[in-house]
């Protein structure tokens, strides 16, 4: 029986942003392995690189150095469209500042990306998800603006 690849694997990942006095190092030599089906949390003080790391792991940005693989697929080998497709079909995360469509209800907001992907039973899947997190009484509510 062959072993499945990790859901996420980062090897020697470093990242910097340009600064007026030279590069600003955000992450240095990060090694990380997350197995499929596991849950984990990334915590730390503001400015410690959490959002940068998640952006790199999701393929939203490319690391300055190192290698990241999702489900055995090296992100550096993928073009923008392929990375986008991988995010659309294989991973999910909630941004710190998430954005809901203000004209849609909670149920419609959750079903929207499923409908874009043309998944069957989008509404039913969204309903199940909202019920599972205790939001059954908010299905028809629109986001507060």
C-alpha cells in the first residue's frame, strides 16, 4: 500500500518583502508537514508572519526561498491558473477579514462559491454546513454592514 503525500509540506521556506533599507525578513527556514484529515491552528502575535505563511501555503504568493507542496504537487511548478484551480478544488481557509456579499443571505453567501464550481446540490450543501456550525437560525439573514 502506497503512502499518500502530506496535505501540506513546506521545506526551508523563507520569505521577505522589500523595505526602504533592504529586504525585511518575514519567515526564515520554515519546515512544516500537515497530514491529510488533520486540523491545526496557526497562532502568534500580530506581525509574526501568520498571514504571510498562509498566503504562501495557499499559493497566493511565492516564497523567496524554499519549496511548498500541496497533496504532493509542487506549487512552483504550477502557473497562476493551476494554483487557482488547486485552491478552488482542494483547500479552503477563512481570511482574517472575510467579505460577504451584502445583498445575499447567509445561505446564499455559502452556496455562492459552490454554484460557481457548478457543484450539484449547492444549496443543500450550504444548508448542511450552516446547520453544522449552529447557524440554522441565521439562514435568511444578510450580513451586517
